[in-house]
């Protein structure tokens, strides 16, 4: 083969060895039609030969057979010398000649399906380990390292573009193309090794010394939190579900960064309810939450909690949208509507609001709450268990003289579920299983109580109050009691708990301690 420069590489020989055989026959046929020799291994070679494509066995190139059930087939010096030789280096070329090395100009490799195997139900540990590819990543990395002279191809989506360039430029791939393919190749092997490392780590400990994660871009976003910030959405590789998994956008403008933040919060809160429920989120806080006999009733009650804040919000429902509900929804301005399906006539009604982002939730798998929660800080990452559980009634302590009825317990449970999803300091006022006032994100708890009361559009007689952490002083509960609240649920744990309980008893109200707080910063 003639010497070539880094800017001018003509492909004469390609090694093809793929686990995912999508498009490989067409790609190989295109290479062969250009006069490029194809060298292949095992199942790939059989697939190509069966399609009538001339194939040279890898063992002919190496002079060594595939052994150990295919565990060893490409791990040979002649392969890696042919991939790694610097062809503008006379010493490399001399060594290649002395040892009968044949150059490889293109490597098309994808790897054993480790992620799919590791995530499959009932798979044995031995089977998972057998799907750890060794020769494939090594070939990819060698080709990518020497992209000055070799082209690594790891994605079936690249086949058509690679073939088109080879055809147009007499079997040549440009330096920018090879460098782009190399970047994709290293990202591909990094993702693969990350999945393997994570599998081993999760077998041993929850907080390993080195935490490795990979994220795959799912969506370019119009902008970030503000128009001058660029943004994209990435899903964590290996996660069973993510905020947009199995979600189809049926209409509306592209999703924004803030839409996704709000959608994530709303979906997590919505997941607390099994009966028809509606969650309306604005600026990453719920402004209205309610359950009802129907989705329409749940929406109407959630919207009534705070119509002003609901303006331009994200509305999430755990039910299907019919025409009647759609007619109610289009009366207000909303950024995003998320639901578990839409009737055809409902879509006709919603179509009158062309800018609304209509999201159809087709995900039926549960969120994997075992995965840790990650929060990026400058130069680092905070990692913690997810705040997934809520306390059962048997874990709670009634500390007031008045005892809760079954109806009281139901209302307390509802308020407590919502409170966990409100930015702290968090206060939630509810009545008849709908929020009537929410105080969020205040620096003092008494200000959150005051805000929740001020937000209420109806009298608070008989309402329930939930607080995500204990009251350091009786002032917050006293404000609520004076406004008409008759039941309070909170973690307890303040040195002034006796004073707080005394104020509750004096008002003839009831109080329950959960013994666990639920901050959401």
C-alpha cells in the first residue's frame, strides 16, 4: 500500500465486527462495490458471506484462529500494528514490512449488548459478564487514537454518510470526518465502560469512591433558564425511565429548559396519587393540587386553588383527557399539558391552542427510586438517596389531646404528600383533598405560613396544615389556628414542641408528628 498523509487517507481494507447487525450488509456491500477488502469475524462474517459479499476471515489476517468461543479473535499484534502504525513514520513502516503487517484503514465495530443484558430480568451474573466486550473496545480505541490514518465507525446511523463520502472522493475520508468519527468512538467506549463500572459498583456499595455516570443527549432546547443561556436535555444512560421516556409530543412549541424542570417536579408529585389527580406547577413549585372523582373535577379543584399562579403553568394529569376536560383546559393559558392519553375530539379542541406543548404519557414503568439523586455544584456533584418514602400512619404520633378521625387522617395524608414536593420552607394548606394555600421557598417558616394563608381564596375553617420541618416557635401554628386551621401535621423535634402543642390544644385542634422532615431545596 502506498504511503499516505494524515490529510489524505484512501481506504483499501476494512475490518467489520458488529453485535448490532442493523444495516451492516448494505454497508459492507457498499464498501465491496468500491473495491475495499472486507475482513470480518464470527457471526458478522457469516452474515456477509450469506449475502454474497466477499469476506476475508480475521484469522487469515492474523494467522491465528478464533478461540475460546470467540473470546479471543481480534486480540493480535498484527491487527493492532495495522491499526496503530503511523504511516508517515519511516520506522513504523519499516517495522510493518518486516513483520508482514497489513494496514487497516477503517474499523466498523459495535459492542456486545451489555446494558440490555444487565437490565434484563432473570439474567444470570455469568451472562452479564460474558457480555463484557474486550476486543471490540480495544479495536475501536486503537482506530480512534490513530484517526490520522484510520476511520472508526461505531454507529449504524453513520453508515450512509461514510459511504457517500467514500464514493464521492475515490474511497477517501477527510481528516475532519475521521476526527469526528474518533470523538464519537471514544464517547461510545466511555459509555460502555461506564455501564460496566456502574454495574459492579452497585453490587457492592451505594456511594463508591469513584462515581461514574454517562448521559446521552435527547433533545436540544431553545435556551436555558434565561434566553441568553444555551441548553440541552440529557438522559442518564442505564436509567429505566427519565422525565421524557415514552412521552410523545403531540403538538405545540419545543420544550424549554424550565418546562422540563417543572415537568419533573409535577410528575414526581403526581406519582403520589392513584385516583384521578391534577398537579399544576409554576416556577418549580406546585400552585394547585387536587384529587377528584374524575380528571375534570381534579383539574377544576386544582386550578381553583390559585388561578393567578396557574397562568402559564405546567398542568399534569394521571388520567386521559376527554372533550369536556379539554374544553375546560383551553379556557386558560398553559405552557405544557401532560396526560395519559387524549381522545380524538379532545385533540381537536386543544388544537385551537397551537402553542401549548401537548405531551402524551405512554410510560407504564415505575420510576426507579433506588437511583440516587444527583445535584451538580461548581466543580462537583452532591449525591444522596432519593426522598422517596412517606411515613405510614403507624409511624406517626398524635401529640394533641384531640384525636384524628378517618377523614382527618385522609386530609393530613394528602397535605403531607404535597408538602414533600414544595420548596422549603414549605407550608401546605388543604381542605377536602385539594390545596387551598401554599407557602414556598421562604427564609423563615412563619413567613411561609403567612404566605400560604394570604394565597388562600376561601375561608380556612376546618383546613389542614402541613409543614415540611418542625416549627421552631409557636408563632406559625398560631397564625394558622387563628385563620381557621384545625389540624396540623409536621415532623416535630423542636425544643419548643411543648409550647407548640400547648397552642394547638388551647385551640381545640389536633397535631400529628411524623418524626421525619422532607426538605426540598
